């Protein structure tokens, strides 16, 4: 049988308070994991997309359509490299961090990767743009 809950005189009428071990960051600060891991996820998906477009281009080179597809593979590969390098720069503790302008540009390119049929990268780009308002490159 569960004993009934009783209130002590100290507990009566008091408002609940935050625990003493609350996170150190303020409510407006950005957790860096929310910003850096979408770049890693998008970079991996862009690398896979680049390999798929490259294989399709090589297979279709006989029909001369491959000549138009191979530049798409190169664009996806370059974007994947820049995203993984940005993840590494955000993950390391060294200064300087990437600027907000560079991160915004990469996020826009991630969204443009819908032209390569890369939906996860688009979702990561939108997420990055939403989180960029809280990013402080000097922190």
C-alpha cells in the first residue's frame, strides 16, 4: 500500500522552482549540436547523392545524357566536402569559427539541393536557417 502524501509547513503554498543543476546556457543560447550535426548529416547524404549521380552519369554516357548528369554529381560532391569541413570547424574548439554568412550560404545551398532530389539535405538546410539566429561566431 502506498502511503499518502503529506505536506510539510515548508512546502505549503510555495511555487515550484527550477533545480539547482539547470543547464548553464540561457534560454536564447544555441546548443552547438543543433547546428553542427545537420551539416554532417547533409554532407553524408550529399556524398551518397554525388556517388549515385556519378554512377548514373557513367551508365548514361553512351546516350550523351551522362554529359549533363556528371556536373550534378560534381556539384553534390563539392557541397558534401564543404559541409563536412564546416562540421569539423564547428566541432573543433579552435578559433575562428565559421561566420554566420558562410553558414547561411551553405544552408541555402543545402535547400537548393532539392534539384538533386536530396530531401534530407533540404530538411537540414531549413533546420540550420532556423537555428542560425542564435549562433554567435565569437563564442
